[in-house]
C-alpha cells in the first residue's frame, strides 16, 4: 500500500512537470511598452524560457515611475523593462534598481546604457518624437505645415494640437525636456505658455496624439515618430514632420529583485533576438548587429536634440510640478 502511494505521488509530480505547472516561475515586469507589442515580447521570451512566465504591469512611463517610487520600501516589480532612461536614472538614484551586468552586454551600443559606474540599466531602443500632421484635416481648415516650433504658437492652430501630458507620459516629458535643454529655462517655459493656447488637450499616452491625428480628431499630434510611421504605412493621411530640437530618449531595462528568473528576463531583453523584435517598431535599437529600415520613418538624426538624461532624471519632479500647475487643466480625464 505504501509503495502504491509513492508511485501515485511520483506520477502526479511527473504529470505536473510535464504540463509545466510546477516548472513555471512568474516574473512581474513593469513596463511602458505600447500595449500592442507586449504579447509578442512575452511569447518570444517564454518560447526560449518555457519555465518562466512574464506577468506585465503596463502603464505610461510617468505612472510606472510614480508607482515604483511609491512601492520603494515594498517593491512588487522584479524587472523594469521598456521604460525611459531618464526614469531609470531616477530609479537607480533612489536605490530601486540593482546593479547588474547582463550577459553579452558588450554587444550593445553603450550610448544607450546607464552612463554611471555600477551600471543598473541598459538600452533596448531609442524612440523619437515627431509632429503627426493630418493632411486632410489641415486642408479643410487651411492649416499650413509647421516648419518650426514657433509656428505651432500661431493663432491659426488654436484648438488643433494634442500632445502628451509629461507627468504621465515619458514621450511628453522628453519633449518638454528637449525644449528646456535647447531653448533654456526661461524661453522654454514662455514657449510652452504660448503653445498651451493652441492645445486642444493633453493625453496620458505618448502615442495617442498621433493616433488622434491619424483619425482626424485633431490636425496635429506631438507624439511618437514610430507610431506616425506605422499609421502612415497603414494608410492614415499623415505627414510625419521633424523640427530641429525634437525630443528623444533611450528605452531601457533594469533589475529590481535579483532572482535567477528576473535576471533571465533582463539577459534576454538585451539579446539579439529581442532586438530583432524591437527593430520592427523602433528604427534605432541597442544591439550593434541589428539594423533595419522602417517604412515612412523620418531621418531623426538630423533633428535630434542634444539630451542630458541625467539632468532629465534629476529635474523630473520639479519640472512636472511646475508644468502641472500651469497646464494640467487641459489634460484628458484619466481612465
């Protein structure tokens, strides 16, 4: 009888192992990646690591950053993946990210990684802003294509512009930072005050202004260049316009809890296979051997602002407080 019970127990163990019930280890990953690419990244990772399951917690960069800061003393996240480099710098300074050297780090372009000693975050890709301009709506309202930031302050554009709220969107924050760093503090805040008069609303998603421009809800969206390129390729009546001093940032990965499974997620996220997925969405990725041309994506290198990511992290709280006091009244309601 005793032997029979042992055999039954062993059979149960083997059955559970075969179905993956025992083998699966869940890793909680906080991310700001766009929702429509999460399943692709999760499936690709889990195919190579069948004993580990990713559980995403997804929101915009600002909200994810605030959530991680609020949970500092009792962190739930194990990995942060696909979050802006400026936020990662702040999270490192707050002691939330752990120092870690992932496998095959030498294959990455170091310009997208943590520039400080004892590196804690590593680039996945670089993403860029652009102006998504609906040619049909513009024709209807006789709106010329803007060629400078000052153009967007002209009265003809009143009520026709959407941009992301920088307090909830990393895409929004990197453009505000680009203005501050290229124009200087005083001129940049004066510029944003003038621009605000023409803003229809601020969104809580970095890609939404471009989506709204593509659908004709606004004529102009200050938004993600990659989203504009994708929508244009899908047939949206958009021009993807670059203006000198366009905001950009590295999107990165970092370790919160140093478990073996969490380290595997970080290792895979900088792998060549992962970068071959990033390149489908982002024309500039971290892996030195992964390159591609994305249809309708503009030549961002000629318009990139000279960004100081450490400064972005250090100034984040003060900048967002001032911006919210001045402009938050036009933000869309949060879901």
